[in-house]
C-alpha cells in the first residue's frame, strides 16, 4: 500500500505582476524554509529547486533558453 504525500500550497502574490522577476525570468524565493526557483515563461509560472543537482549552482542566477529550459549558470546544463 502506497502512502500519498501531503501537498501544501503557499500563496506568494495575488497576481503575476506582483512577483519581482528579474530580466532573466527567474527569481529565488524562500517558501516554508525551502529555497526555490520560480520561473516565468510565456505567462506560465513554474517552481523547482534552486540548487543544481550537478554543480550546486543557484538556478535563479541562470537563464531560460529559447525552448523554455532553465540553464545552470555554472555549467550550462539544461533543466526542462
């Protein structure tokens, strides 16, 4: 029997315009004692870990490429 993980929602803003994204469309935010990377691409918001699992770089310091991948600022690995 599998157990389901509890999902918690955390409101960070009332509108997308209230979120202070940098010009690269990324930002770092602390939610429930976890640092995450929030992305904005074509009006869509996504959230992921802010730490690159390969090089440990801060993904929020990277950029979003033309296909919507987050690119690590340290070693240019792409995350979809």
